[in-house]
C-alpha cells in the first residue's frame, strides 16, 4: 500500500489526496505539519532531502517528491491520464505551467496569508509581485476556459487536478475571482466530479508522523 | 517536420535544441527574439497565448509550450526517457524541481543580468532572493550528485538535459560554483555526451520569424 506524507492544509498535498480518492486507491497517510518543523527532522530529510510534502513512498524505500510528478505516476494507465500522446503532452504543459506560474504566486500568497500568523507583515515586500503574477496566470487559465470545459481535450484529467488545488484557494488569500467567471464555473465542474473530496477530507488510514 | 520557435540565448529553448540534436531529429527553427517583442506579436500569441518560447509545433496546428513538457514529448520511446516506470517518475520529479526551484531563480538572474541591459539595477530588489533560493537549489543538486553520476538511475537522461540548461549558465549571472565540485564534474559529463551541442549551435534549417 502507498504511504503518503501530506499536510492537510497544503494545496500541493491536496492534489495527491484528491487523485488517490478519485482513483479509489487505498493509502496510508502520515500527517506532516511543516509549520511545526516536521518536514525538517532527520527522519523526514532522509526520505526527502528537499524537505517538502507531499512525498509518496511509491515502492518500498522509493520516495517520490514533487506533487505533479506524483500525480503523473499515479494516473498512469487510468482514465485521468489523457489517452492520446499529444494530449498527454498538453496535460504536462499545463502541469509545468502550474508549478511555474500558479504555485509560486497563489501558493506562496496562500501559505503566508492563510497559514502563517503574521505572514502578511513578513512578506509585504513580495505580496505585490505574487498578486500581479498570480492574476496574469489566472488570466491565462480564464482565456483557455472561454473555449474549453477542461484543460485537455475537453475531458476532466490530471491537469485539472493540478490546477484546481491552488485556484480553489485563491479567494482565501486576497485574489478576487469576480472577473474570472470561466474559472469559477470550472471550479464548480471539478467539485462535481465523481469521487471528488474536499481539502478537509481525511482517508481512513491516518498515522502520526514518526 | 517539427517547427521549433526558439530564442538562441534562452536556456529553456536550449534544452529543446539539445534534445533534438542528441536524438538526431531534424527540425525547422524559427528564431524569436523576446527582447524585441517577437513573442508578443498577434501572430505568435495566436500560437501560444502565454507568449513564451520555446514552442514546438508538434503536429500540424498543434502547438506545445513549456520546455519540460516539450522535452518529455520528444523523448518518448527514446533512450533519453528512463525505461522503468518509477525511474520515469523520478525524472519528472527532477524536471518539476527544475521549473519550480532552478529556473525561477537562476533563469531569472540570467535573464536580467546577462541578457537585459541595465537589468541589474531594475531587479536589485529581487536579486538577493534569487541568489539565496538559487544556491539552496544548487545544494540539492550537489548533494544528489555526491552519490550519483546522473540524476536518474545513474544514466544520462532527459532530467539531466532539463537541469543542465540553467546550471551551466549559473556562472554567467553571479553564481559561484567553486564550492559545488560535483555539479562542475557533472556539467563536464553532460558536455561529453554523444551528440552534445552548445548553446551557440544552430541547426541547418533556420527561418526568420513571421
């Protein structure tokens, strides 16, 4: 059985929980509170020298980091991975876009504004850039969704899961989605997918960090 | 034949040229000078609304963006893609790391310090973060290379191509690799690979931007 090292309130960790839930794959979850330093213990760093969650024990002793690489691994041979080769390339295109243009801005704003007490004051110098770049990236998504129901081949796929995690948190960290009606409608379409679970959902098999 | 929209001095574009050269795949190259606004023309934005290079016309009328998604598409069914499923997942892990932790720091420093006149003064406020985060990411690479000759399965792969592009430019934009001997040795191993071409290399089939 897979073991997932995850933080409940991490958007990157949520992506993996959502995919596992939608695929009906049972897994053991270890909750890692990065705000309490649990991703920086010698035990955790031995598994992931980069000290980040999510982390998937994909095979005994083989640890896989980077949320979107974990997603891609999990959806292999499932309906969440697009069928055609060029569509698969487009899914990865959106997933690299997500890690390059969405997560570093909306993810950073979410972390410091919604999770860290006093984070707004600490990161005041960076906030303006996060907002500007975040809105620019949301506009790329909005434009795509004007002509498509989902990000690849007009079917729900792993690319939607990757983009959903932080897009659905944007309103909790100062982004105003009023002028992004297509994104708001797409967020609702994702939440209506079979097997969808919210960020609060917990699997049955939860154990404490070592 | 593939058409690649590329900028000669872009590290992300170089990744794709290097992979195409090493795989012996002929391609038509369209040089796009983003410093002259050539990625913001209506013609280019119709192909890539995000306005970035590299961009690959992967099939007639199907344009693929994001350098690492293009790489993954090109190496499918070639020796540059790791053979085993879990190794492929690790390759993608390093490629997401590259776009999240290397490119936004070393890539940004390279762009503003090495390509844009007066860029240092314009970006003085961001430079300290790029340096700090860039060195932290280089340390992750250095630690890995203490125990491995390459990034995945101890064989040269697409993950090395992705990481090489900006790592080999680090010295041109203020990073000092003196204390990273493993990275320096790996850079030499990559440059000694069959079919390696430098960033200056041009394919035979070059056409001007439309």
